[in-house]
C-alpha cells in the first residue's frame, strides 16, 4: 500500500514465514549486585546487563555486552564485554545458573576505550558506547556497534581494536557548518540523534555482511518524532557501507526506538522495538510496550541518497509483519512485582534443542542499578518492587553503602534500607522457537575471506547455491 509517497510492504513478503509465536519457558533474575572479573571505581564494580546478547554456535559461547555505564558520558568507565554461561535444558529450553566466565575490556593501541563522551566534539578518540555485538564466524573476532559515532568496530579475542568500519556520511552527526559534532546535539542539524546511534547489530550467516541499525530517526529525518530508522549494510571484508534500508517503527512516542537486531538468515531479521516504560531507574510504569517484529529486506529500496521525511520521496521500506512476533512484556517475574522491565535490549537465537527447535534468549539492561547527581556523585538505587507503585518506595543510598539513604521521590527524606528493598536485577527470559517456525540459518564456520574462491556448483530448488572453498 501507499502511505505518503513511500511504499510500506507490511508483512506481504514474510507472512508465510511466521507460523507461531515463541513459547515462554522461564526467566531468571540475576542479582543487581553481581560483579564482573574487573570491577570498577564507578558502578560499584557491578556487571553491566545486557545492552545486547549474542550466541556463537560455532564455539558454543554466550556473550553479554555492557554499555558505557550511567552518567551520560561524564564518567570514566572502561568499556567491556562478558562471556557467560547459562545452563539450558536441551528438552524444554529452561535456563538456569548464569555465570560470568570472562570479562574483556576494549582497548585501542593499548589504551582503554572508555565511556566518556567525545572531547573535543569533532573527535571520537577512545570514546565508546557499545550497544550491539556479533561474532565473525571465520576468526571469532567481535564486531561492536557504538552510539557515539555511530560506529562499528572489530576487536580481537583480547579486546584489542583491529579496525574501524567506515560509516556512511549521512549518519554522522553534523552541525550547521557541516562539521562533525559527536558530543552534543545542541548545534547539530543532521545525522544520528544523540545517544541514539547504532543500537542493533546483526551478521549474515556466512559472515559476509554486517547490519547496523540506528535506534531512531536521524536529526534531519524527524529526530525524536521520526518514524524511520536506518539499517546500514556493511561489507565485512572492506568495512564499507554498501546499502541502507528504511524501517518504519510502530510508534515514536514515549522514547520509543529499537534495541536489538537479529539475523534469521541473509534477508530476514528480528527487530526488538520498545518504549521507555516499565521497571527501571526512574522510568514510568505504563504502558509497557516491548515487541519483537519480523522483517525482510528483500525488495527494499537502497535509501542511501534519499531523505526519508521528504514529502516527495518515493521508496520501499523493509517488509514488516505488523503482527508482533513476540511481546516481551507479556511474561513477568515475581522479583519485579510481575511488571515488565523498562529496558529490554538483548535478543539472541541460541542453541538447537532436542526437538529441532531453537532457544530464543532475551535480556534487560538494568543501568547498573545506579544513578548520579549533577556533581557526578553516584548512588545505589533500591526498589521495593512488590508495591503497587514501586516508585513511591524507591530509595537511594551512597554508592556501596547501606546508610545515609533517602527517598528518591523528593531526594531529601531519610530512609532505612531494609531487606525488602533490592537492587534492580538483570533479567533473562527463555523462549522456544518451534522447528520450522523461522527460516533460521545458523552462522557457519567459514574460512578467512582472503582465502575464499567462489565456485558455482549447481542450481538448487531455491535457485543458485554456492560453495566457498580454500
């Protein structure tokens, strides 16, 4: 159908793929005080849950990405990623026993890539706000998407920077003089919106392409009220952008944006779209809108040179099934008072189960259960989430202390930290995907691109298929 002058193919190409929704199995609440292998002088050394999740089927590894930490880029926090384990029942898909087994810090030329906002404004330097992670199937390197640039970086298994992808010029934030300004939107007129750069990251099963998705509309395409997010397709071998696609959000109110992008195969993806409502550090409770949609880029226009909010623009968006594939707010845990967490940000297709289906794992970002004042002094945030309105009984205590606490509601009234107040946990939900429900293609172990030779070996039922060999 036509809407304004762009074409929206909602669900036409993918309706036959979606046969059922994933089945909720169980969830676990990981205590908010859980630490990682390093700790830190900020955030009380806590584990950063989960700006993204990725399962590497080749190596049987789970990865959980931490973001820059709270503070809006004013605190020096060495950015990092966690490799973790979680027990999965191969029959039911039930999860248990989350454990961090390795913490890796990101470095450039031996220096930590920190969460501090770029300074000077036109240089990124070591600034990094990691939001998405995938693994190169050939060499196990980590690709990380960043909101500051927006950027895509490749790191080796020690966390050392290997290379930077080249973002297309139109997504780089720029001021009225067309000068890059990564630090603030105050004078910017174009490019990604502040704190809403590359949020989602996906990789094709053969590792040839990496897809990075902006959290919301760019400044010159509607900004906070924009309806279109851009998906940038990168050639992994060159790090260059080769196409851009337009994704239309379900809505743009209440801080709505996308939080995760997952490749189902080389053309279909899952997109996690949410608002800023639910149990969190200072969020409102309702409505709790956390949905996963299925999309297909087949037939979508390359919008690299198109202004998406130009009334005269004509383009075809990615196909999007209007019926949500999964409602993450539909299932809740007693540890959160049977309310949905605010920040569902991680989504990953996990291992195959004994019945031929797959595990789908979703995770939340708990913001380290920390906040801070205008002088960069941090405070622990404790919630009594069994109350009808937990924000009436949210209290804050000086970081790492149990005395000197006060009510969050007014920031003054003294409060006593009792056992019914808890740090906000990180949450993992397990779902099962029935066999044949998605056209899922698991990432394949492939040789390094420099050693590939393309050989066309036949015409299969679905068209030409190829084999890469050394």
